[in-house]
């Protein structure tokens, strides 16, 4: 389904290996141009869904390369919209606890775009699913957990294959993600927001030669440090032009780095959201919120600033308010904190040649 984003010269008729797999099983594409939508693939039996397909491909790769150095990257799409699959009934919605900030009202001092998204979910639902009641949100979360279970099963199978082939003690395993999902936090869904549920992600590593003792690093770190860390673990020095730094010294010493984490959001600039009207909100204000960029810093001391150019800014003390229900940006008494965090963002922008200038 990504053919429309292919660069010039790339074959737009090329099919993925997963599409070829479905064709080999006799499935007929559900799109006129001859490919399969996510909605189609998500309705298939477990053995034909993408996690199982990737599991089989990964295990085959391990078997073929067991006697040579390798790097294997397995990119699971799930859990992902359309938020349904063959394990929808694996988890009982009645046993699912909604996020503790589910009923956070999102006052007018919060970004307008977030309030527009929340209102749209309430008014229109999501992909045919109504999201007005707690029961409806629990049903969606149960489906999401079913998708997570698909990934759990396939990750477990890949790890078991490493053990079976005698590779586990000499293989570094990393489990991480590119983003999280709001899944009901603040009654929001999906990503594109700076709240912790969407921006904070798991980063798990199994490094057998470092021992089996569990170590938890509580300070925030950045994805940009992943590649330098892996290079050092494999005995290679990171190139000077590679951004980020190895976290191995921190892992070995147990002493956290005193580093900030930076996150950026740039607008989609597609103008196709079609938000339902909010009382008192003009079309110009909606357009401004859609076009807003955000630069965020999370400091080691727990302060978090989301600095926007065209929408409301946010300031949270994650130590006292981990659920991010109280925006301190527009309250008195935090001028020095805002100034300190804004200077961090400006310094980072200068280092990275970022041209966005927040308000």
C-alpha cells in the first residue's frame, strides 16, 4: 500500500514478499491495482497474518546463516490499525483497565489539535468502531492486546529458534518500536502526539555475554543512540559523522548519563483531517493547529517541554504528574524552568540545523 510514496524510478507494480505469500495461498487482492489492504490481511487466519509470516521468514534466515555472522531485522507492523485480527477474543474487554488519565478533560490550555482529534473520535469513531463509551474503548483495547499477542507469539518463536540452533549465547537481541499508541489515554488514539503514551517506547536488549542479570535504566534515552551502542557491542567504533553515542558505558557502570532527549513533530500538510466543529473554534484556528510544529525536550530531572510554533505549548513535571494531566506552561511560577528548557531546544536546533522556530 506504500506504492504511492515510492521515489521516481522505483517499480510501482512491485509486490512485497508478503503479498506474494498471500497470492501463493490463493488469496485474491482486494484492491483494483492488485494489492492487499491492511483490512484484508488483518482478517486472515493467524497462520496467514503478517507476524506469523515474518516469524517463518526470520527462522528460515537463522537456519541458513547459522554458521556465519549475521544481522537480522524483523519489522512487525502489529499492533497497528485497523486494530482487529484473529485474536480479538483472546482478551476479555471486561478485564481491561482503561488508562488512569482516560477521563482527563483536555482543558483549553492544551493543544487544539489534540482536542480536535479527541472530538473527532467521539463524534465519528475510528474505522467503523464507535468510541463514545468505556465499553467501546475496552473493546478496542482488547483487539489491540490481541495484536500484541500475535507479536509476542512470533517473537517467542524466533527466540526459541535461536536457542534450538545454539545461537542464543552469541546473539544480541533488541526489541524496540518506532512509537507508542495513546489507546485511550486522554481519550485519544494512535500517535502524532507528544504525550508519553505515544512518544515513550520500549527498548529491551538481551546481551548474553554481559550476563543474565536484569538491569533497568530509568533515565530517558534516545533511539539515536541505538546504532552506536550496537556497533560498540560488536567491537566497532562508530563513524564520526554518526549522530548519537554508545550507551554501553552507562550499561556497564549503572550510572545514567545526564543527557536530554529531543523529539520533533512536523505537520502532515495534507489538510484531509475533516475535523468536526468545536464550539467557538474558527476555521483559521483549526488550520493553524493542523500546521503546527512541535519541538520537545525531556530533561533528566523529569521536566518536559513541548514547544509549539502555532498551537498551545505544554510543560509537565513527570515526577509529580506522570500521567500529564496538568499543563504548567501557562501557570505562574515556572518562567525559569521554561527558559532553561527552551534554551536546551535552541541549542539542539543549532547543532542539528533545525530551522523551525517555535513561538
